[in-house]
């Protein structure tokens, strides 16, 4: 698969760390020019882009709180300018909607602020990023939304987060239908528990750590590369006949 994304341009939201950062590196290693989006992790995003450029790839950063529509507009202005600075043609081939957040708890502990923050980023942000990206996406482009294995089954302890990922799955199907005439595929990848800094504190709890490992058929946490590899398949030439799918990548969670 080396260089099978040569000449392609990608935008990865939430690309400064964790799964998003590894997706950026994976796509760049295969030849894509990558826009690394961040909201607040400027140094981390710059380090991801610098690492790609040092390795001979092409990358630049864009900044926005994508839960705010005006900042989505600003992000795409940065994206267009970044392409121009690199001497690349305007347009987009690959969008990976990775940015997301948790928040809230059981019903009685969930606040309006929790709901607005989670849905504002995980659902509203994804929708309007995709809306603006669609104007730039070339025919036969690729969209991958990062969902979650929490969207399978009941999740009383994190109901707002789980509901937001159910919404992501629903948007994936409808977007796939709308963009199909242009042969643009739209899919979701639903990770299980992945060893990123977002759950590093929780992993210090032996009960949580053992529970996750015990519930996973392969008896380990996922790694960011595990998810990046699935994304890489969907955005590559081999993924052209796959659309409107939610693919769980969880190592056999809750078998």
C-alpha cells in the first residue's frame, strides 16, 4: 500500500493526539498531504505535522473549535491557504471526522452543559465540517467518521456520549446516501477501548483495566494503529465498494 494515496489530500479533525495523530501519520506515510486539525493542542499538532514533514511527507495544521460554526468556516479558510502554501491544488479527497469528547454520566448526573458540549462537538461539529468539506471533496472521495463501540447496547453510565455516537452512526448512513451519486464513500469506524492519553487516568484503576481486558476477546486494549489501519483501508483504493457501514474495531469486545 506504499504511496497508494499519492496526490490525495486529507483533513483529519482531532489530529493532534491519540487515534487522530496516528491516522495522520498513516495517511501521510502512504503519500497523502495531511491537514492536522486541533482545537487547543497547538504544540502537539505542530509536532505531528513536523514529524510527517521530516519523514518526507506533506502536512500542515489548522485550528478550530469545530463545535462553533464560525470556526468551522475559519478552519476551511486555513485549509485552503495551507494547500496554496504547499503549491497543491485546491480540493479534498479524504475527510476523517475524528474529533470528539466524552462527558456526562448517568441520567441523574448529566447536566445541560454536558449535553451541549458532547453533542456540540461529536454531532454538530461533525455535521458542519462534513457540510463544508463536501464542497471541496472530489468525486470518489472518502469520509470516515470515528464512532464508538459504546453505540452498541445500553450505556447507562455514559448515556449522552453513547447517544452522540448513535447519532454519528445515523449521520453516516444518511451522508452515504446523499454523497453516493458522486461515488463518495461514507463509513464509520467504532473503536473499543484504545490506549490513548484520554483514558490514561482510568487505566490506573485496576478494576477498570481488568474489566476492559476481560471483556475483550483478544485480552488487551487497542492501540491507535489498530484503528488507523481500518481507516486506512476505507480511504484507500481497496475501500471503494464499502459505504454506509459502521465497522467495529474493538478486538472482540463483549463477545
